[in-house]
């Protein structure tokens, strides 16, 4: 007995829209728009939004042999947890930093 898997082909059209068009159709608080549209530091975004000093509580950080660093942190304002963040980046050698 033969088993056949039939795959259907779909053509998907992609359209380019500006971020203004997206946020004009979705009602989001300005603070959330700032976080979603910004490619900068989440910590700095929270500082700008709250006007308070933001602290980082490192939950876990480790370096792998391939020079990749992973870090898990709580982003906090005083004792209040604002967000949990996980980041990955490559450790630079001393020569790469120069």
C-alpha cells in the first residue's frame, strides 16, 4: 500500500505598510507604541515611560564555548517587576573591540 502526501501550493502576497498605518488602525497606549517601535534599550524605554530609576536583576547569565552569551533578567522599578527579558549576543574579543 502506498501512502501519498499531497501538498497544496499557496501564493501569498506581501504588502509593505508603514508603521504609522499599523498603529493608526490598532488602538494601543502611546507607552506600548514607544516600546514596540523602538529598537533601542528596553531598560531606557521603561526609564523614559516611568521617569524612575530602572534596575536590572540578573536571574541567569552564562557564556557558551562558541562565545555566545545568554542572559535572563527582571527589569524592575523599585520592587515592582515591569518585564522579564532574555538576550543573546556574541562576546567580542579584545581585538574586535579595538
